C-alpha cells in the first residue's frame, strides 16, 4: 500500500513571497496533493495573485473568515479593508464565496476533518489554549460540517499558531500560517502521510514544516503597491507580534 503525502497550508493572507517559498518546499518533498484551509486574502498586498495560484495548485481550497467577509465589505469600511477588497477581481471574490467550509478524508483508517477555524463557523475561533468543551466541539458534526463519520483527527488554521494536542484517541492540530505567522516569524505548514481511502490500519504520520523566506522582499512589495496599514503588517512579519499587541 503506497503512502501518500498531503500538504496542509493556511492563512496565506496575500503574502505571495511566503507562499512561493512554501510551495517550492512542498514540491521538493514529493507531496502528492495540497489542501488549503483558507484566508487567502487580507493583511497582505497580493490577495488576487494568491487566489489565482492556489486555485491552480491546490487540490482542495476551504473558505476562511477573511474569504467569507472581505468580498462583501461596504465602501464605508476602513480604508485598508476597501483596498484589500478592491485588489480582487469580481471573479476572484465569487470564487472565494463559493468555497466549501470543511473537507473530510480517510487516511490509514483515520477519519480526518479539515476546516478553517471551528466546526461551527469560520468566524468562531478556538485558540491553542482552549477549554475541554471547545476541544470536544471541534470533533462534532454540525450544520457546517455535515453528518459524515465523526473524525478522530481535526486540523485547522485561523489562529496563526501551530500546535498538536492528543487526548484519548483524538488529535487536534493547527497547521499555523504561511503568510502571517504569529508564533514565530517563519511560515508553517503540515504534512499528513498515509494510505488515502484505506479503512484499515496503516502507517500514518503528521509533520510540521517551517520554511524561511525573504520577509523584506514581501514588505517592499507591499510598499511598492501602496498598501495601507503597511507598518503593522511589517512588524507582524518581522516579529510575529500581532498588530493589536504592538506598541503604538
């Protein structure tokens, strides 16, 4: 039974420089398919190019919270929100709004569920430090996930903070962020390895990968394109300090 590698990426947020570095690393590892857990746009300057690249190279794309709300922001929104919205074509906005909310797969006898933020909604956040109730809720069947087999493994994005937690046969993990990591300023993604669509027990692996990239080149691209909110974006990329925690 051949083992397959599935790369899980998330939260590119318009950072094309980081995405290119991660995709190069994925290609070098002989990965068979790529699944994107959402938040293609916002925060960074090239959301449109990220959408086009991921539409081409990712086998599955999932809708994140930014992908859900950014295309419908009004003209009364903050200037940076309008800029990120208008950087996308209408076709790209429609593509984002049409993405699924979750994706299930079977690997080496393990039912795996992937979504952006939680089993409830891409707008409901579950942090790395969470309650027992929040942990249990990530494995529940909901209106968003549908009534498929209850997963024993759940992977998600949203919080830009990679971690893995195993409790009583259930594994919850976060793939971290490609374009806006907030645990350390180095992009993160995950690789699942196993026998796809195999209902019986077989070898299985979960690996986290960090890929350095040219941060200053990405900041220079944002400046060249005239992106608003450049300074907090630059600080986030350089230091992994969320803009809400930065000293003004």
